């Protein structure tokens, strides 16, 4: 497989993932972004532990979808993320009727 073939494969997978995101985004209440992944979820619980100099952020997502083009299953019932970096949680606008 040449480098061009690999680039074309990855570009095609990324496009499929973006289309899947558009198809499923209306099914979720929250968008969550970490330094490594992007998630859609219907329930989000964020807790911070540790000390002020080095806080540990724990994010637990229920009924989630994971943006990752290498996963076979992107819909997962529960996700637990531990990080020392920023986490962005947005409540998505309700789908229009």
C-alpha cells in the first residue's frame, strides 16, 4: 500500500465519520471534547479531585458516541475519561421538530 493509498483511505474514513456525526448528533444532549477525543452523550458527570496544582478531571458519559475513525463500535453505553487537561462540555440545542 502506497502512502497515497493510505492518505486516500484515511480521508475517506474521516468523511464517513463526519457524515455519521451529522446523522447521529440530534440523538444526543451534550458534546464533550477532551485533549484526545470528541464525544456525544446524553448524560455527563464531571468531577475534579486531586490538589489545586495537579487536579484530576473524571468525566463519566452515559449513552455515548465516540469520534474515532478506527473504532468498529462508536456507540457505547458508558465511557469513563480521566485527564489532567481541559474538558469542554456543551449542552446541544434541542432538535427542531
